[in-house]
C-alpha cells in the first residue's frame, strides 16, 4: 500500500489527494491489481501486467478510472437578479478510459503515468456537465509512502529485459513540462506550479542503460542516467543531481529568486508508450539558496521528426 499521493495533470495543476488516499498493488496470478482509494471518491481498480520486479504495464486498454476528471458549470451565468456573472468550472465525476498506463517503483515511490480519453462526464445538482476534453488526457500519480518498503510491484521479479527489447526510441525530443516546487522562507511555505515550458531532450542508449540530457530554459536542466527495468520503463541511477529553478516567493523581498539550484534526485521514472516519452523525478535542495526546497517534475516529450 502506498500513500501521500499527488496528481500532476496536463493542465499544469498539482493536487494532493486526500490524507486517506492510497494505492494498493496486489498480485493476481500473472497480473497486478491496482486499487486507488481517496476520500469521497469512487474506488478505481485496473489491471496491470508485471514487466519486472519494479514495473508493470496496462493489460488492456479501455479500463475505466473513475474520478474528478471532468468539469461542470462555468461560463456565463444569469443570476436570479437578472445580472450576468462568469462562473468558474467545478471539478466533477467522470471516467478516464485508459489507453495506456505505465507503473514504476523507485526508492519506495510509485509512479503511475496514465493516458486516455475522458468519458461519461457527470453533473451535480444545479451544475450541468461540460463536454469532455477533445484530446487525450495525461495524468501522473505519485505516491511517496510505502507500507512495505520493499520497493517492488508485489508481483515478484519477472526478469531483467535486455536493451534489445526496449521500446525506447533514442534521438532528439521536443518537450513540454510541469514543475511543482515547495519551499519555505523564514518559516513561510510557498509553492509554485510552472507548466507548459518548452524544452528539448536527447536520449542515448548504452546497453541496458539510457542517458537523458534535457534543458527547459530557466526551469530545470541536467543529465540523468537510467537503468532499463523493462521494455517500456527505466529507473534513475541513485545519487544524481540536476538543476531546478528556486521557486516560491521570498517574503523578505516579495520576489521569486529563480536561481538555478543544485537538486538531489530522490526518485524518478522514465517510461514510454512507444512514441511519447515521459520523464518524472522528485528532488530536494540539500543546501544553499532555497535549501530544503522539494520539487516534482514531469516532462512529456515527442520525437522532433514528428
């Protein structure tokens, strides 16, 4: 069972799940059953196939993940008085029909990268449902606390695939990003979500290893080495550092420092659906400017020739 969960969505939002939210992974023959439970939300269950001791992939597309994927309301609202106001869309229940899902466990942290279409958007009393997004939705679930600490999927070791079976496509990529940082200045906590930042990534292979060199302007840059754990997942080699912009607002100056800051990578995942590349990592600043800052970063990258 994993808890302390956070969502990172393509809309550039980072949302902490309820304190009682949990993701449970349980073996079921050759499959791994993933069950996500969050206070006030329907339980979501989907089946994965273990691809190694620390990774799994969706067994079949079309599995539903119920949650607050849709919106209702918003737009122009006519009040009882006859006045006109603009309402904000409210999150509402819908289903994410999964087209792909890659699960990776690294350093006791579970990463689930999901993609699919939002369907069956439901309304609420007095709040008519909006139409679903016209394009696919990409969402990342990160749960940082493990009740077992074994660092695996719970399905046993399915073997160590070789680089010959890897679905990772080497070369140059164009990337969009979401960077979520939390930092404390003089006892005051601040957090910043930066999304949509464009960047580049170059992926190289060396046997059972991958090397990803990326730059997202002032947000983050660096080079990370990964060990391939399955044909579609890889974990970062421990002990690496990258640079992340110092986020938040310094209450003493009311300015955002934005200084490039050396950040220790605590856990991460590199996954692919065969075309799109997803690079996710968590980090912490050990000292200096923005000491103690934590960051969650996800890159969504497509080959430059597409």
